[in-house]
């Protein structure tokens, strides 16, 4: 009795995956607004009803595509494993940057990256949902990683600025890609190892400077008569 049910579930998951892949490819090529459901169904070789059955509606399908895209670039499970590993804090950051640069420089560029690029360059209401559901837990882990390097408390605003400065160059590579005009073209002529090494050393230099400045300010504010101790 159980074998047919397992078969149905297996077929259902395969169909859902085909729809997700088809939608991802088309959204990456023509955009969310310009991609008709009929084109997705045709590419996935399903009927229109299957789209709503597996994803609720068109909006649910696009949100699933964004979630899949973001998870491919920076998976929560992998990030948890990296942050919780026994690697030295600086080595964790290097591994993260190498991973992100590897995604950005892969050829051909995966549809996941192209979908994220479109969404970030022309944001829809789905981007806020993606951040609330997917990004916030990862931001907390990244803050923890940088806190280990700088000794700045994870909740301190200074660490937020550090996080933006470290991640922004990687995001630019991911979103811009090889087809983006301007200086990125020159950067992509370098090997992925050279790019990652440069971004890592640049990040560590900045983090070191901020860490020293933070420690200096903390020491000054702890002296008797300082504004924060009055």
C-alpha cells in the first residue's frame, strides 16, 4: 500500500523541480514580469494547473525561485557549518570569500545568479520577503564570524558597517557578472584565486583598522571623567 504513495510523492517532487528549473531559466532570461506562465509550463512540460498546485500562485513560484537562488549562493547549512567549525576566524572569512567569488566567476553563469542580479538591480516586493525569511539568519552568522575576527560585539553598529564593507564587493561580482560593463570586465580577467585573495586581504586590512580603532575608543571611554562614564 505504501509503494504507490511513495511513487506519487517522488513524481510530484520531480515535477516541482522541473517547474522550478524552468521558471528560473526563464525569469533569468526575460524577467519576472515578462515571463508568461504558459512559457514556464511549456518548458517544464506540465499543464498550467501544476504551477498553482505546487507553488500556490505565480508569486509563490517566483518567491521559491528567489529562495532557491539565494540558497545556492549562500546556503544556511553550509554557513552554519563554516562559522561553527574549528578553523581560525580569519580562515573562515577566507573560505567564505573564496566560495562567493567561485560562484561569481563560474562559467556559464548559473540562472540562480542571473535571477538574483535582476531582482537586486530592479527590486520587487519579493526582495523584502527574501531578506526577512532567508537573509536575517545568515546575517547573524556573518556578524558572529566578524566579531571573532575584530573582537567587536556582534550587536554593535560598528560591526554592521564592517559586514557591509566585506560583503559588498562580493555581491557586486555576483550581481554584475562577466557581462556587466566597466571595471568589472578587468577584474574578471583575473583568476578566481587572485580575486578572492585580494578581497580577503583588503577585508582583513579594513577589519584590523576598525578593530584597533574600536579598542582605542573603548579604552578611552573607560577612563574616569570620560563622557560615557559621567
